[in-house]
C-alpha cells in the first residue's frame, strides 16, 4: 500500500490518497481528519503511526506504507 499527500488550493483542503500495490486508489480523505473508518482499509490499530506519517509526509511524494 502506498500513501501520498495532495496539496489543496484556495478553499480545497489537503487530501491523503491510499493506493494499493497496483497504484489503484483505495482511499481518499482529508488530511486534517484522516483517522476515521480505518478498519475499512485494513489500518485499524495503526492510527498513531499513520498520523505521524501524514504529518511528516511532504506534498506530492509517494511513500510505501510499511505496516508492522
């Protein structure tokens, strides 16, 4: 799974995209409210790690999510 942070413009907020190994979009949510319905994406229990990654991730850089 991959994660990318997309910068919004004007009134459009910043968003987070989660993509599978084939880069198919599997989740798209606001960066300021990312920790809702994580079980839907198989990320339950990883809230703190995911929040830290989102805060540190530069805009437009694709990062492989290593869930351990």
